[in-house]
């Protein structure tokens, strides 16, 4: 025996007897039901309370059923509507369904058919409500992820600025002071400089280079100054210097500039993909393509390495071997999609697509 699905119902019919009969029948089945003799009264109830299902007569003098349904959906877009008509015809049904009705029944009402239709309608309402709740939760999660990423980038920018203005400037001053001691600490007879000074100058120089690399990683100035493609090319050159990778970059030099947060997000995804390739792919070749077609922007990072079984993506994510989850979250934070194409022995392709 099917369990009666929960749901609140509102019935509208300008004739008292059919409205009361249907209301009493559904009440006996266990549904909370309200009945009204006009669309105006029903809309007032819908404004003040939530209902899952609207059952309305199609032909009414003050407001017909289709008009009532449209106005009801303005109040609650997910409300399910069933039309009741004494003027049974295929065209009547087609018109009602075109306007958004879930189904229709004819007078005199067959109670068994009505019961089945209501059962299906409330199941659809439940699924639609669940889907809407999931969409809202997903949108909230994406908004949170975007805000978190924005705060992270702001903090990166602040740290980069402090490193440059603080440590960076102090190291430059220290290097200048040490170099000023070069002549006084050079033996006039042998021309040799105290080795401790030479070592100190070398240490300061190494520290300056390290700080410069950290500043670049926190906030690449080329990205702000020249845009995403230039930033990716600079990133590729940096990876070439520190890894075994051969990286090619293709893109539209005249591509319109993207919003700052979109640029830095796509840059970070590229950075993560290159890190993955360097650490896990066992490849020497990586290609990066950045293209725009109409309002769609596509970023692709591909290697010809060992690849992995994309069907096991969930396990790879849990192991943290590829860092793909982080890239997907970044893509979703800017309203984009990220797809992973990989097979064992056939390399890996990471594709991000967004609409401007």
C-alpha cells in the first residue's frame, strides 16, 4: 500500500458543492486542505501561507484557472497546479499544460484518478523542493568559496607588499652595507677579501632572490600589469627554470582583460596543474592554451605523462595526490566548470570553461 505523501493543498472552485466535496475527500485521506470560492481569496491565502499543491477549476467568472495558476507561481514558482474542467477537450488540456499545469482532471471527478494524480504531484513537489534546496546550498557554498578565495588573495597581496617593503628593502640596505666593507676588509698586500664578508654577501644575495621568488608566488606583478596570458607565460618560464618541464603556451594576445579575481583564479589553477604535472605525471611536455570564443573563455593544461584512471578520481582526491579538488572548487567559485580527462598511459588534460 502506498503511503500518502505529505503536502498541503489549496482548492479553488466557484461552486460550493464540488469544492466542499473535494476538500472533504482529501481531508479524509489525511491532507491539510483549504478551500476557496474565488481566485482572489486563494491568492490571499498563498501570500500568507505556503501550499504545495493548487487544484483549481479552469472556468471561473472572476479569475479563470490559468490566470490564477500564473499568479500563484509568481508567489511560489515551485507550486504544483492541477486543473479541473467540466469542458473536457484535448485542447483544454493542451492549453493548461502549456501554461505550466502539472495535469488536469474532468468533472465529474473520478476520485481514484484524483488520488493518483495528487500522489504523483506531491512527489514531484518534494523532488523539486529538494533540488531547489540543493541549488541554494550549492550557490551558498560557491559564494563562500569565492569569498574565502578573495580573502586569501588579499592576504597574499598584503604579505607580498610587506615582504617587499620590509624584508626586501632591509636586505638591499644590508647588501649595500656589506659591499661598502669590501675595500676596507681587503688585504692591501694580497688583494684577498675576508672570506666571512664574501660569504655574508652571498647569503644576503641568496636571501634576496628567495624573497623575490616568494613575493612573485604570492602576487605576480606581471599578472596585474599585463594580464592573464602574460602572467601564464611568466609562470611557465619560472617552471622551466626550476623543473624538467618543457612548456608551450598559446593564447590570444588581444583577448579582452578578465576581471581581477577571475584572472588570479585561472592563474592559480594553471599553477596547481603545473605543480601536479611536475610532481606526478612523469612527463617532460606540457601545453597550455588560453582562448576566448564569444563570451566563453577556455583554459586548457595538458601533459603527455603517465595519466591516471579518472574513474578513480574520488580516491585520488582523498589521497591528495593530484590536488584536483582544489582546482574544481576554484573554478566553481568564479562560476566556471572544470573537467578532467585522463587515462593511464595517455596523459592528463585539465579544462576550465567560464562565461564572461
